[in-house]
C-alpha cells in the first residue's frame, strides 16, 4: 500500500481508509446481507439510510449467530465440545433469511475522516473491532479502515525515527 502522507506529521484515517465501501440499505433482508458478505469476503456491513448515513452495522458474527445452537450462550467454555453434530448441517429457515436486516443490526462505532490514527486504533481495540466505518463531517459513509490499514499507516511513520538520536 502506498501511503499519501508525509512522515512525522499527524495523520488522519482518511489517508489509509478504503473508499470503495460495501454497505447495505436499511431496507435489505438478512439473505441479501449474507450474499454481500459471501460475494465480497467481508466481515462488516455498514447499514445505511437512503441518504447514505450509517444507522448501524451487521457483522459476519451476527449472521453466523443464526446458525449457532441455542445453548451456545449458556456455556462458559466450548473446549469439551468437539463437534456440534447434526447442528453442523442445519441452516436458518427461508422465513428467517427473508426477515429485514433490522433484526440483526447492531449499533456501530463510526469515526469522522479527520480522526487520528492512534485514536481510531484505540477505539478498535477497546470495542473489539476489526473494521471501522468512516463518515464525512456531514455524517455520510465515505470509507472503511481495517486494523491492518491503520496499523500499517502508524508503523509507516516509524521510518522517520532517527536512529542517531539514541
């Protein structure tokens, strides 16, 4: 990845975010969300209103939770379960897949494109995020940055550290 910023300066997330964001309208179904995740191999779908403003997110784990057995949340440890047996081949019903995406939508953490990289990375760690949607000052979805995108941009600036000053 080529970074378009000078070393040593305060860097904003807009310098390393992906601008081609796959998102889903709030009117979509769970089936449509699953199809987008499969097609684009992504783990997070920002859910947007008709004006392009994010209203929440749907994660890969939210979709896959539809297939997990009901007892999953009750167990503190899964190490003793080597196989889920018949559950492994079950699928959500057509009725469940055709429900509105609003049944799975989660509140999202969004940052403005002027957000600093260290702050963005800290938010991701604190909230256990792997991808962070980026919005414009007007609140419209304009990008998405992964932990790797942000981490690589931070490390890129380490090149400016003077080895003679130690």
